[in-house]
């Protein structure tokens, strides 16, 4: 059931956003997955955030990061939308 156990099967880029102070899901899990994914994984850790991003600054950074990530991922996709 672990994504980490099947990381080699993931072929698409993955963005991981994680709060350093997350008491529900340890940030070590995202760090391990990002490491296992290598170039396919991008991890952004928010030092003062928990399981959810509460500050406007963190939310804005997350949205800007997501936009940049998706723009790059979609630009690099040979066939979008799928089936075309």
C-alpha cells in the first residue's frame, strides 16, 4: 500500500508540499519519497506549517509553486490532453 514501496513505478513528475511541523504525517515520509523519486520528485517543505498550510504566505507560495510545477509538467508532456 505504500507509495514509497512502489516509487520506481512512478514515471510522471510529482510535487510534494509538506509542513515541517506536521504532526499527522511526518515530513520524513515526503523526504523519503522525494529521494526515491529522484529527478521525478520535487519537495517543498514549509518550516512553520503543520498538516495544513494556514498562513497566507505559505498558501501563496504553495499556489505559485503548484502553478510553476504544472506549467512545466504540461509543457513537457508530449500529448495533452491524453488521447490526443
